[in-house]
């Protein structure tokens, strides 16, 4: 039972029935007494007696109601003040925001320029940006909420790209394309900078403002103008939107080296089960070593990360969660293992984030795998979604992630055991691409993907 619920109140104790007759009943009639031989007595009329009984019951009822209300109100006040009362500083500055809003609302001369939704959204974005949890704590418009839910479910409508924004230049570029999606088929590449959508200049826009321009119903078209840093060319692509089935786990087996490269695109629903199937398929084909490719993986669900790390570890801690008071909670493996001994390299880069960092840090700290590549993104907060009244939401960091050895992911990131840089203008090789082009070991070793090459060389020599 919640004591801050306005419907809650203490019930008065059950009382014994009154000896008086009910207020609506009359007392039984009696014969008049003979007063000739006795002192005169003043008799109380029946109507007066009835009024007194009604008055008494009303007073008692009102008193009980008042006591019950007062008790409930005091309990509510004590509970609220103890747990939810904002600080005086918080009240002071929230009042300041409201004052500024009222001044603009009541006095600004150009009424057509007053856009309440935009003012609200921009104010919220600015407030969250000031917290310093870059790239993680953020505001979602109603459209963003829908897209986020669709993406993590593994199915959404669009052209099939992941975008990222440079915090310094504000350029929005393509982090990666989804294998087999319209964007990849059209020829869009990692690193392409989006400069216009349907002829509208989008330079300087935020990701949340750009995303709705690219999205749209299945079967409709969108035109993207991009600048390709590798060539310096400006290119235009007209792409038809489609329903995207996200292949979140892909595998390419390299028979000459008995190595399976397994890529996890993101930690969406069911990824750990898909990974289990991919590992078993790789071993059936003859794989004796694994490269777990988490490059450009933006993260996803925490439980999927825990399940994934648990497939390679028989025991141990996957991560430590720390709240704002400093209290720590450990998350241990689930016991659902797949292979706890097969040699393994984990590939990461600057776009490896969130749940992908949890898996990398867990397997690294527990000595289960070597991490290779470049430092990760550093998204070490646990996000909780808070829904707002118009369908928008806050994704707010309510606690922090630490690796099993206590390293803060947000500040320390995941540092590879073996650092292998890769030119950001070079597209990484994915299992999808290797499968589609039937790449051999020799072809992979002649490619520009220095990180994949280094991982293969290490596994072959150890």
C-alpha cells in the first residue's frame, strides 16, 4: 500500500452498535403518566430527542472524518518531505526558468516566432547537455522514442543507416550502413557526411532534428546529399525507404585459418541467442578460434550484454553498477555458457559504446579474451527512460557502469590490450561483405582493414 496515494486513509475502528435507536426511528409510544400525586416533571419531546441524536451522530462522523484526513495528510507530508522534497537550490532555479518563460510568453513582440514546443525541447536538450554525459543521456522526441524502440526490436522503417555527430564540428556522418539495406545497396559508406536531405541544407542540425527528415513510410523516397571525405566529392543518392530487418549477428568463417569472425551489430532483443547459434554454426564448420567484432556497435540492452559475456565465462563478474550515493551492485554471469575455452580476440574502435563496452570490459578483466583496436567511446552510464506528457522522453543516466576491476567506463573507456589504429576513412570489413564477395584469407590479408588483419595474425601465431 502506498501512503502517498491520495485515495489512502486510515479507517476508523469498528464500533459497537449504539444503544439508542436509529435516528430515523421513533421511540415507542407510552401512556401518559398520572401526575396528580407526583411532582411535576418536564418531559423531553420526541422530536427534540430525535434532533439531539442526529446532531450527536453528525458530530461524531465529522470528527472521525477530520481525524482520518488529518492523519492521512500528515503521513503524506512526512513521507513526501522525507523522500521527494527538492532542495532549496533546485526550487530557486526551477522558479527562475518559469519566470523567464513567463517573461517571454507575455512580452515578446514577434508572436509568430514563439514556438512553445521548440522552446521546451531546446531548453531540455540544453539542460541535459550541461550534465556532461555526452552521447548517452539525451532527450527523445516522440518520433525518436518510436525509432529507438523499433531499432532495439530489430525491425524498423527507413533506409538502414546509423548516424553519429562530431561534438566539435557538429557534422553528422554515417557511422555504418545496415547490411543489405537500401542505403548500402545505393552506395552510401561509413564516414559520408550528410549535408542535405531532399534539397534542404542540414549542416549544423542535431541528430534528433535530422532523423525525422530521413525517416518516412515504406515505399517513399528520400534524397541524401553527402560529402565523401576520402575523395572530396559531393554525391547525391535517391533512396526508397523499406522495412529493415536488422541482422544483428553475422558470421564469416575463414577455413584456411579455422577462424570465425562474428560481428554483433547492436545488443537488441535476442542477440545472445543469435550469438549462440552463430558460435555453434562456426564450430560445426571447423572454427577453433573466434574474432568477436564489436566495432561501430552502439550498444543496446544491458541484459543482452550480460547474457553475451556469460556465454564465454563459467564464473565471475560481468560489471559493477554504482548509483549516485556510491552504492555498488555486482552483476555476475548467468551460468548459461557456450564455450569458455575457445581462443578469442575482441575488436573495438572509437564507436564501440555502451553494452558493447560492458562485454569488452568483462571479457578483458576476467582474462577471457584480448581486446584489440582503439579506445572505445566511453558510454558508461546506466540509462533509465522517463516518459514525458507529450510522448517524448528523457534517457537519463541514473547510475554508472564499472568493469569487474573497477574501471569507470565513462572516464577510462576500454583500452585495448593491443592498440591497432585504423584510418577513420577506411571502411571495416564485415562478415556480410566477406560472405557476399566470398573473400578468402589471402584477400582479407590484402585489404585495408588493419585491425582485422592484426587479429587474424595474432590468433594464428598463438
